[in-house]
């Protein structure tokens, strides 16, 4: 119980939430009584297991260390085409743009 009191003291933290067959790391928010009143709609990261989440977090931490002196400015990113074929030029951009153009089943 002491560990849980430590968690609630900060009023929010990251928690693993399993939804269907996926494990996600979500920001979770607590009220003054230490009860969950909200969490992110979408996970910060997602994996097939808790070990996947740990692996991704280690990779993210390593990437932050490698790139900390080469921060990209969001509005200055010049996206290149995904493929050399000119008809696929509309696939460059954000991951959301890419997924919107990805064939649906």
C-alpha cells in the first residue's frame, strides 16, 4: 500500500493498460482520493507484451541520448518521397498521412 501512496502523491503517472491483445503505456490521472479519473485516449507506446514496452522505452531513451544535440524543428522538416516512383509522392509526410493512404482491409 505504501508504494501505491507514493504513486498517487504525484497525481499522474504512466500505467500499463491492456486492451484486447495489446499492452499500452498511458498517462493516468488521479483525484485527491487517489482514484483514477482519466487516462489518455491513446497510448504513448503500444506493444504485444510488457517486455515489448520495456524494449521500446530503452530504444526511445537511447535515441534521445543520440539525438539530444540534433533536435528537429517540427515545421522545418522537409519530407522526402517514400519511394522513387513519382506516383507514390503523396505518401511523404507524417505517419498519420501515411496511414490514411494505406490500403484498408
